[in-house]
C-alpha cells in the first residue's frame, strides 16, 4: 500500500514520557539485554524524530499559523531534554568494556558517531540550546514575513527570483533594490539575532571546554574524517582554480551583452538569450518529472510515483511559507518529504532535482540497520542531491523543451562554478566570525566585505547600499540556523561534477553507482562514501582542479 502524508502521525512526547522511555532502555541494559535496549532506543528515536519533523515542517509551511508556531516553540523547549537523555545513554553504552560487542551490535561507524555526539551536548548548555532554536525561528519568521513591491506586484522574497533573471535590466535592478531595502529596514533586527546566536554558541562551546565555537560546530556536524585545516586548503583551491575561471566567464558575458560594467543584478542572467525556464507551470513540471524518472531508472520511477500519490511534495510558493527548499523524512515509515517554493524560473528545476536526490537517498537507505545510518553527514548527503542534478541532464528536454535543453545544461554548469566561490566565502566568513565572537555588527560586515573581494572580486553592487556595506550574508539562512553547514555544498559539488564527467562517458554505470551510493546511506563517513563509489575526495590534491578543467573545456573557456 502507498503511504500518504495525511496518515503519518507520531506520539507527542513530553518530559515524563521521555524519562519513562529511557528508564525502560536502562532497565534492559541493567538486565544484560543490550540488543533489546538498542532496539527499544532505535524505535524511540524514530518516534521522536518523526514527531519533530512533522512539527518543523508544519511551521515552515505556514510561519503565521499560531498553532504551528506554538508547537515549534514547544518542540524547541523539549529538544534539550531529549538531548540530555540521549547523551546520557550514549555515554553509558560507550562506557561498556565490551567495545567489540557494542560495535558488532550497533555498527562501528555508529559508535564513532556517538563518541563525537557526547562531546557536543551536556545538560549544562540546555538553556542556551533552547534559546538558539528560538532565535533561529525568529530569523525564519522575519524573512518569511517579507512583502515587497516590484512595479505594482507584491511578492515575498522567493517571488523575487523571476525578476532577478528578467531580460529587462532595469527591472532586475529594481527587484534587487526591493530585496535589499527589506533587509536594510530590518538590518538592526538581523544584526541583533545573529549577535545573540554567536554569543550563545560561544557560551555553549566554552562550557564544553572549547575556546571558540568552531570545534563544537564541527562536532555538531558529525565531521569525523576532516577538520578546519582541510577545509581551509579546499577554500584556497577554489580561490586559485575557480575564481579566475568565473571572472573569465563573467567578462565574456559582459562583452557579449555589451555592458560597460557587469553589475550584481546582472549575475543571475546567465544565458544571453534569457535563462531557460520550466516548460509549463507547477503541475506540468511535476508530471513531466514522472516521465524523466521512468527513463532513468525503474526504482526512481516507482519512488517518485509514491511521492506524488502520497502527498509528499509541497512545492508551490505562497504567503507565510518559509523560504528555500529542503527534504525531511519520517523514520517511523521511511518516507521523505520535499518542501520548496516554485517561482517559474530554472531554480524550480534545480531545487526539485536537488531535493529529489536527498529524498531518493532517504528512501533507498531506509532499510539500513539503525537510525544513525539512515542519513549520512551533510556533506555526503549533498552528493546525492547535487549528483541527481547532473544525472538528470540528458532528460532536460522534458522539463524545459528540447530547444532549450542544451542551453539549460550549460547554464546549470556555469551557475555551479559561480556558486563555488560564494559557497566557500560563506564558510570562511563563519570561521572568522566564531574566531572573533566579540566583533561588532559593523566589524562582521567588514569581514564579509574583505572575504567577498577575495573570492568574488567581480561583485559590483552599484547603488545597492546594504549589500555594498557587507550585508549580503544576512540573506543566507544557513549562517543563522545551521552554522558551518555550507561548505558541504561545495565539497559535494566537487564529487557531483565527477558524477557528471562519468555520466557523459558511461551513463548507465554512473547511474548504477549513484543508486548504490544512495543505498549506503550514512553507513560510512564522508570520504569513505566517496571512495566506495570509486570517486576522489575533494581534499585530494588536484581533485577540484580536474573537474573544473573539464567544466571549462565544455563551456569553451
């Protein structure tokens, strides 16, 4: 039977029920029944995560709904209690002298993850954790509240995307002016929210024995096989190999268009004849995707049909809906859910194929033995999402029309290269912010300005005063709600581009390898998953340079 989203429920936990659950698990361990305790704990975590996913999804679907807001606040308040019980249980399991037996029962990689997890939370930081969630929700609600007018049409921030790539240059500038006027009007609030988050996170880190938040941020991301020094080398590689290439691409675009200067509001218009758009509206695109997945792989076709029929897609933009896109899942039933904001541009295809990659991985790995293996760490998870963006390239005619398919592929590749310097700039900015937690808001804006000139020296904001003073970073939700979760996209892109190169040579083999990778879920750390697929870690010398060279050759640059 096909599951439906409407049928998914989960018991609403409270402090008493969480305590009772963990007391029952402890009782099993006291009795020497480790296997039984692990099974009971796994089910408890699935129930809790399903409930939490439903709560946060409903808030994102309507940030103005009072009941959804109240339930989100309740969940944020309960989360530290759940983390306290979970951390205590992990510590007890890790203290078992029979390490080999524990690894045999739970998996060696899961045990390694727990060893990291227990260093990332303590009841001493429960109050700060709760306040961190509240501040993150405040940012989400503030950005979702935006209503800006462009030539008489009122839209939210997601609704500005079509204007950003309109052939009318004056309209593009007007739309960007509307976007940044909203951020400027709320700049003091945005600075206040972020200042509170930085101070909270620094306090948590120091309570746990770290001088700054950065080591704790990496442990919260469960990064087991690389650290800040590896990431710094990767950022340097982007600056060396990608920034000059993007500068050449943008100069070629400027000359082709006959502009004397390429302005910030020109960057999104990649194709000189106009960026290809989906052929048809939301319903047309959703239906065309069924044929696309049918052509690609029978398991993908089956999965997508289940998602459509079960109501696991929420893709239409509407007032009050949180911006962006994401994939969540309900581990009690093993089914994912895709959330996005279609706006009639090529971004609809990008976000759809991206989130479908996450969703397909969640589905393929649903039978992994234990909740820790259902999802990989985030940089590995982004391989599945970005990988699918490229593996769907041969079928783009179904989504944008045959005449525009090749133009879409070139635009998508060029936009990926443009993203890399921005992505590492976001990461570098956060490293500097958390290394200097007492910096003022003005000093943080200056940090962004300096790094932006290093990674994206072409950026010219003209009369857009707010981003020109270093405020562009405030539009990036990850910086507020998911610290250090952004380099993940750039690392995964290096691997996804390897899939792209492979698929152009051996499409069937590349797709089979992708499906197999999805099925491995989170059973290995990032570099282990990359190696298991026969691909090269982004941290390996020359890995980024090689894929950038192939991309440049394809683009004729």
